[in-house]
C-alpha cells in the first residue's frame, strides 16, 4: 500500500506534496500561487476554525467583517507597515472589462481606471484602524475586541501548498485599548490561546517567545510567536500576536478621552493564525504511509470497513452491526463513516484511510461477528487489536483520546530532543547541518550579527523564549557578551 | 424614544439606512462600495450561515475553497457568462508597489505587470469548472456536491448597505451530475432549502418560481428563485438556484465516461444566497422604532434590564435573580444578556434594545421581585405583561417561538394581500403605482413585451411561480394570447 508515496527520507519536500495532493487536502489552481482547498482539507480547516472561534468568543471577542480592498494611500500611512508589504501587493487598477474591438474576447476597459488603486488586503490593520477612528471617542468605547475570518493575498513567486500561497485563509484579531498594559495583556492572552489550541487540539508542542526586531511584524512594537518543530528539524512559526503600541492609532489619528478627559492615542494589538497551520499539522505528525490526523480535529475520526464474503445473510448481519455502531458513536459526538462502497476492496480502503490519516479504523467480518469482536486499528501506531463488541463505543471513544495524547507526547519528545545548547560556532554549524532542530545559543543582541548568521547558515532567531533563563555567555559568532540564549533554527 | 429614526412613511429609504447604521449592523467603508459589517450585523450573518450550512450538509454537500482570482480568459469561455459580468469586474493588473522615486509614498511598480490580468471573482463557475475538469473522469466521480462560503466583488456605482455593495459575502453551491434529471432535481432541492430557511428561520414568506430568459443568470439554462415582499410593496429576490445544463462543462471541456463507457458532458447546477438576505430581513419585519429580529436567528434573543433603586440590598436581590435567569435561559440554549451597565438608564436601554430588535426584554425591579413577577416585553407587538417568576424560563422559551410564528404570519398576511390579479393595462399601472406588491397578470411570453413593460413601469417579471395554474388569457400589454399569469413587481 501507499507505495506510490515518496518517503520522508527519500525526499521530504516531495513527501509533503504527495500527502497534500494524494491525501485530498488541496491542489494548485490555474491561478498562479492560489490553491484549491478540497473538501477533506476544508473540513479540517472548519474544525480548527470552530475550536478557535469558540476560544476567541470565550475571551470576549466578536467577529466582524472589513473590506477586501485597501486604498493604496492607506497602506503608506504607517511607514514600516508599507515597507513590509509593498513588494507583495496585488493591485486592482480597473473596474470593467469590455469586448475587444479587434475581436478575441474581452479586454480591460482603459476608460474604467480607478482614480486611486486598491490593494487586495495582505492584512487589515490599515482599513480597520481607519474604521475604528469612527468608533472610538471615549474610554467607554474601549476596549474593542474584534476578530475577522478572511482571505488575504500576499504575492509570492515560489509557493508551497498551505505553507506559502499568494491567497490564504486566516483570522486576524484587531483590538483597541485604553492603556499600554491592557494591550500587552491582550497580546499575551491571545498567544496563550494559540499555544493552547496548538497543544490541545493539534497535538503540536510549541515554544512561546518574542521575535527580535528583524523578525517583527511590519508596524509592531513587539511580536510574540509560537514556534513549532517539523520532523525534518526545521522550525515553523505557527501563530503570532502583535503589540502594536500606538503606531496605527497615530497613523490614523485615533484618540480617545480618558476618565479625566485627557485626550490620548489608543493602544492596539493584532494576532493571527492561518491555513499554514495545516502545513504544520502535516509535517509534525504524518508518516510514510500518509497523513496522521489528531483525533480532536480530524475531519473523520472513525471509519468502519466491512469485510464481506459471498454469504448474503452474513452481509446483512455486518451491515446491521455497522449501522448500530455508527448510531452509538454519533450519539457520543464522534465523526464516523461506514464505507460499504462495493466498487473497492477492503485492502484498498485500508490504504486509503491510512493515507487520509483517519485515527481509528474498525474492520467487521462475518467471523468477527461470530466471535463478538471487531478488529480495531489505530493510525498513529499502526497497531491492530481484536476488541470485544461489548462496550466497543466506549473503547473507541477512549482510544481517540489516547491517540491524541500519544501524538502530542511523541511530538513533544522529538521537539525536546531537538533543542541543542551550543557554545561554539563549530557546534552551531554542525548542529544545524546535522540533526537540525532548535539551537540554543548566545547572541550579542545586534541585528548585524543576526543578519550575518542568517547569511552564513540560513538560520534565523525563531524567538527569545518567554521566561527565558538569564545566563551570562558569549555570542556564538562574535564572542561579545550576552545575557541569555535565544533559539536559532532553519525555518519554513 | 427612537425619535431620531426616520419613519417608514416619511422616507422609506432613509428609514432603512437609519436602521442599518443606528441598529449597529453595518456602515459604509472608506473604500467605495464596500461595507463594514459590524459585530451585531455579523453575529446575525453567522446565525444565518450556521443554519444554512447545516442544511447543506444534511443534503449531502461539503464545503471547499476556490481562488479569489479568475484569469481574465476564463471568464470569456462561456459567452453569456462574460456578457453578464464583464461590466462589473474588479481587475488586478499588478503585483507590487514601490517607493515613488519622486517622493510621496508608494506607486504601482510598472515592472510588476501581470501577463494576464486577474478578475476578482464575481461568482466562481469558471474557476470551479476548470478545477472540476481534473476531478471528473468517470460516473464514479459524480455527483460532486460542493459549496463555498466566500466574498465576491461586483463593481457597483450606486450602492446600498446589504442590498447592493461592490463586495458582499455569500455562499455558492456548485454541483456536477451525470444526468440532466439529477441536476434539475438538485436545483429544485436547493430552492426548497432556501425557501424553508427563509420561512422557518427568517420568518419571511417567499414565492418559488422560475425566471424568464431576460432575468436568468448569465450562463444558466433555467434560474429558479425565491421572491419576497418588502413592506413598501417592492419585491426582493432572496435566493437563486440555477440549472446550468452542460454550458460550463462544454466551456471547460468536462466530460465523463458513463456506465456503458460512453463519453458525455457533465450536467451542472449552482445556487447562492448572500448578505443581501439581511436587507430583506430588515425591510420585511422592522418598524418605526427599529429592527425586529426573528428569534431563531436573532444575535441576542432576550435582554434582562435591571431597574435599580438606591437600596443596595434590593440591588443585590435583582442581580441574584438575573444571574439565575441567565443561567436557566442559557441552559435552554437561549442567547441572553444581563445589561447591568450603570452608565446608562433603563429608559435608554429599552430604546436601544428596541432599536436593535431584541425579541424579548425582561425588566426586573425591587417591587417586581416582592411580587414574584417580572415585566416581559415582546418586540414584535410592543406589548408588556407582568409575568410570574415561577416558570419564567419556560414562558420566555415559548414566547420566542410565538414571536417567530407571529412574525411569519404577519408577513404572510401582508404578502398575500399584496398579490393583485389584474386584467387590464390601466389596472396594471394603477396597482403598481398604488398599493404595489406583486401583480399577477397575463404576459405573451416574449422578451420584447417584458422589456417594454419594464421600460414603461420599472416593473419586471419576478417569476413564473412553480406549479402555476394554467389559465387562458390575454397579455396585459399586447393583448396577445397567454396561458398563465406571471408575477410582476418593482424590485430591489
């Protein structure tokens, strides 16, 4: 089975593409850089979105919707913001097509040129803060705790499905606060929400930290992040939460009267995760047989495959038993499918659901029923057990939780073993070129050194972990004094 | 209260705008034609979306996501399709900005011009059918039952919040079938889903029908629709379901091998409803005091307003009772808020929740508690009753259903009284200019007559109702023979 998949060892990058395409998650579209998210991939995104949305609402946020387009001049209002996004903007310049007078279909109507070009949003700080100006007069209007689920576009020449595409889906929270302290607390709170989501639902251990100035979001005072580790030893930024200070409030002149009637600029945060998380999910857990889905967000948690023989009566018994199991599992809120499609054989189905990463497979044959058992296979460990039909739904329900926990533990062990403390440049380079992973090293705190290291090794500072231990040391490249280790890695 | 709202009689159009803006549903953005959907409006849309999404899934559909952009040449592949949409296309021509060498911010980088311009999707038939070509080889791949929730852009010069905006949110179902019969059955099934949603959730009676050739979707063989009536006597198309024949399959060369290995073109449908439904909801139910929300989709179903006096002990008792009620109502799945904000007075709150259309308001004062009652007000009829606190949650739960039913019945009575059979041109014109509503009249079946009537009266044929009675008659304009009445109206 699955012998048409590339293995991780053979070609990690091709293995990833195989899983996305053959696993039915997504494919490239005819539009350069844009992907089609297929039903199975979108069902995964829906599950992730629903959990996150609930967590946002439980922390007091509401959803809203802001325009897809941003006037070009708005982008320029915050200097470092436009610097960060100008090179990847899709620009709308016209609003009408017309018939080509020379025949040959339609052409852009030159008379329908916009006075000011519109940018397809790469992120929405500017359009949202221009809107908040109308919403905020006094401290009574604060805080504003708003989130948006949306598509955004950042033009990319080299794209990879989920990891880097011109258009992607995401959520972007944009909050407004009366004080700096409150805004920072919000930034940290949302980072915690992301970390909790990654660990409890995606079974993905993450390191919480702060970005260096080089890696900060364009327009932020501080960017907090969660960093995850992929099986090839490369890091992946899985979510960011930005403390924006008063930068956007100043750019869009958003002030409020405080309780003492002093007029102040408003404090801001923004935070987002995207369909990129699906890429992280795949690369953290999957194996050479295909995807491995964490049960809590798996589109399908259990599949029941009948093993028919030629006996019609036996077949009926299997169907009846399967129907009963489906009913019982659904009553427990478990997403289950009975695949009784006659056009494919059980072996083909086994491989197919392995490829798709369905956490639990139940096979039901005539002999099994006679013995009052079913064969239960778990995807994470690829083990099978013959399990009594009595109490099978409880067994499966517990097994799903066990798989979730096991996936997390495996990923955590791997991640922890992939953090290497190094104190010399030789070790630094050999670790990166060898086992990879996070390299905890001293750094002199300058952007120049950071740039030089990136140039020499392709490794970047993924983050300065929160609650980092203070420790005197010498920068791994320059030997200049340092007070703490930071985490370097090559990254997606 | 609400004396700052325009009344319907004064200026219906201004009344509508007032409700959208002051009711906190949406506002115009700085981007021409694009709206900001505010949290209260978006919560309404979320409720509508969640119900519809469930109905789609129960009828076997899955969600997916297709690119925002469509290559210009794709749009042209189906001749009538491009004809219908060319004049309202937002066109992306460049993919990068750069610093203005003359200073003054950023300009579009002329060197970053796309080889082929991209259209921001006005609807997705073309990009989806170009994708389906890769998904469909044999009858085993059919049917494909896919839906997408997305933003679309149709450039508009004159816009109205929710009713007509350049960007709007919608869902678009796109299905592929092996036979014509199956595709037509799907088209009709989804029309029924829309009608059921409108009637059971929006409390909006609709007429199911078929569009004339003039009013058909660009690229469809037949457009089915649901038509609703607004309080000013104008009709509003609330949803459409299109039988697309083999038009898009031919345009994108999508064929399949049937069971006998004959190669055939695939049959298609598409169907959609949009944030326009929110406009319909407002205009069908609201009154001069503000919005009136149908309970089943109201963002907030019940608000509890405390009437405090200066007695701290009494205040505590009110707060305790309110907390208990909130808990009990939430346990029944009811969306409830206790508004104990001290900065506004009860009278202001009453007006505010009336404006926002919250179906049920509970006022709790010290005297009420002593008498073991609460004052329960219903928004639809603007009546108040003193109700025992014993069993109040059951009472409120039933009241919400009663309000839902009452709103539907009122709208149905109004709609039924607004269908006028006319047999002469004089009656036709005087009905349109007088009471408005639907005019059931004979029509000779020609596009010329339809165009002429539209030009003379601004009335269009809203639909030929399904299961229409056959009746011999004479066209109301030309006197030519006709076999059935059709429904004319002025429309949004």
